[in-house]
C-alpha cells in the first residue's frame, strides 16, 4: 500500500484517538496533578472529584493505577481484583514479587491482606516510583520493598524463591516484549517455590498476538488457568509450576479467606475461572511460538 493511501487511515486513527480521549475525560472529569517528562512512558497523574487518583503513561493510554484516598483495601480496577484472586491457587503465600509498580495499588493491597508476608516490587523507571510515593501514598516498610531495576533481569538473577510472581508491567502499547517470551516465562517459573504461581494481566483484544501468547503460556507451565474481566478485555493468566490438581473446594476455601479481608467478593470472582484442559504434565517441554511485544491498550484498565 502506498504512503498516499495510508495517509487517510492515519488521519482517521488520530481522529478516533482524539474522540476516545475526549470521551474519557467527559465521563470522568479530572484535574491534572502531574505531567512527567516527555517520552515513551510519560507519567500523567490526575484526580477526580471524589479524590481518586489515576496514573496513565501518555494522554491516550489505559489507566495503569487508580487509587482512592487512604484506601489500601480498595482496588478500583477490576483486573487487579482478578489478579488478587490468583492467590487462591497458592496454599500459603509468604514471599511475593510484583513486576510493574504503577501507582502501587497492588503491592499496597497485598501488604494489607497478607500480614507477615514479604513483598518485593520492581519497576525499571525511577520516575514511576517517585510518582507512586508522592501522589498515591506508596511507602516501603519491613514487609514491602521497592527495587528500581529491569524486571526481566531481576527475575533472571539468582535470588530467593517466590510463592507468587505477579506480572503487571505495561507501557503505553502493552506488555514489554522482553516480558512476553517463553524464555522469560520459564525464568519466572524457575523462581517459584514449590506449589507457586505466576499471575499476569493480559489483553484478549485488541491484541492480534493473543493466540500465540496463550500458546507460549501453555508451553511454559504445567497448568494454565484464567480469570476474565466483565467490563474490559482483560484476562488474568495463572500459570502453575506443578501438575497437582487444585480442587474446587480448595479454591473456594482460600477465596473465602481472602474475601473476609478484602472488600470485594473474591469467591465470586473465582466463578469466572476457566482451566485450559489442553495443558497436561510435561507440556513445558513443548515448543511454542515466541513473539514480541503484546499490544494491549484497552480502556479503562491497564
């Protein structure tokens, strides 16, 4: 196709983007509190009339975090609630890693609902950590530690095993390519403790690479489960390092315990669970396509 033919398409795309951006701000009027340095992952912080604060990477990107004032037990975005439901697949999570800080909503929530657990969070952008501290109430203590580092390098480096690894690193265009390959997923699996899980936020649409992404997850874990959002195209993958069947009774019991602490119905979220029945013991040895960046700009969740 010629450059001249592409020009009308480019103009139409820009027009749709501008309309979507205007519609979002009209639906949720907010005042801008912070605009970071220009670039690929420009941090933008805004606040609505009820005091909720929003973090975006670019003016037309999805919300990376939404945090209510002084509310660590209130997860505003549905996909973050689904990620927490992934804890039900692990008997007793004591060490947790979160790759991708955003505003810090997920690690702060985990600190509140997992007393006694140690939580590490890693992000490659020091500005994101500063913004989380300044605008979203994020702070470290004896149980929660933040690291400014490349997420893949952090996981591939020697270190202690984790019971749960949450993958929630997103830029304006989706999951970084380095965090979407089979090689990386196998490295994450290698950092799991026995009976551990890798829990990740992905997008089904608009995402032309989603089928190959799912195949890569199938090839990297002994079991693959998922939880679907109702309001967006988010899907949460749960990859397990073992072939032991997690019974429905176990999942319900653990979800009920989480629900007694969390301010949302974790057990109800588990009703959206599906099991990838094509995944069997030993599938991690299968070959699968290894693709690059996974696009995922879906409004409103990151």
